[in-house]
């Protein structure tokens, strides 16, 4: 179950980073929307990384 949560968080971060990349090639978001997508992408990637570390250390110890 925890691995599924990690995968979902990382996939959400990846999807938002793809939206960010598409916006940079052909702008379609407002300035505030782009800031929100950037923050959300960073949040999901970092939260996914911390949760995966927690899962890893729980399995090791």
C-alpha cells in the first residue's frame, strides 16, 4: 500500500512537470497558474521522495 502511495505521488509530480514543460514551449497558463503548477510539481516530487525514503528505512530496520 505504501509503495502505491509513493508511485501515485511521483506520477502526479511527473504529470505536473510535463504540464510545466508544455507551458514553456507554448504558454497556456496564467502567471499564477504556472506558479501553482510549479509548486505542486515540486511538492509531489519531494513528498514522494521523502515517503519512499521512509518506506525504505522501515523495510531495512
